[in-house]
């Protein structure tokens, strides 16, 4: 039996603002832990990231709150792919958070969002973020009030 290798570009591409990304991307949520909650193997996670990019994946979805007690998805991405390919789009998110034990915290207040952006930048080893999504907005909070400080994050890069 043979296994055919298919390039991610075969699924087509789409525009994400002014960025062109292949429809087949990679979600980084499970890079840090196995389905049973045990920590994942670092070398295997790094190999998965590198192989995905070799196969044409040019966008990765991640967040600073994707972590296990041993590692974070962003730091795995940094280790595996830095220096980053020119066409790689990293999509991250802010809003929810976890404490060091992995327990979910209440949704971030507007004044906390900038710190989350800065943590993503630090973990990824980047000076900019391609796309930042607001996830887990507080119930009943209007998006404009929740993201009121986002322009101050966009201006510096």
C-alpha cells in the first residue's frame, strides 16, 4: 500500500485580509498535550510543525493559553519554525486565559488584552502578529467595549 502526499495548496487558497493562505491550516491546540491530558512529546510536536510547513501549510492557529505544565504551543512553534517562512501566517487569539495550573480564568478585561498580545509576541519570538482574534468575549459585553484598546495594540505592530 502506498500513501500519496498531497500539498496543502491542493485544497485551494483564500484571502485573509491582504494575506493569501491555503485552506488547509494547522491548529496548535493539541501540540502541548495528548488526548488523555498527559504532556506531548516535544520532539514529535516540533516534527509535526515542520512537516506541516513542508507540505504547504502556511497558516497556523494558536494562542498563548494553549499550554501544558511542560510547554506552550507558541514556544513549540517558535522552536520548530523560527526563522519563520516569509509566507507563514500565524493566527492567535486573546480574551480567555489560564492560570499556571491550567484552570480557565474569567474572560480578559480590555485593559488585560494588551498583555495577552505581548505574551503571544514573546512566546512566538515575533515583533508582530498577523491576525489576532478576540475569543471568549464576556457574556453580555459588546465587542466594541471588550476590544476598545485593540487599536493601541495594532499601531505598534
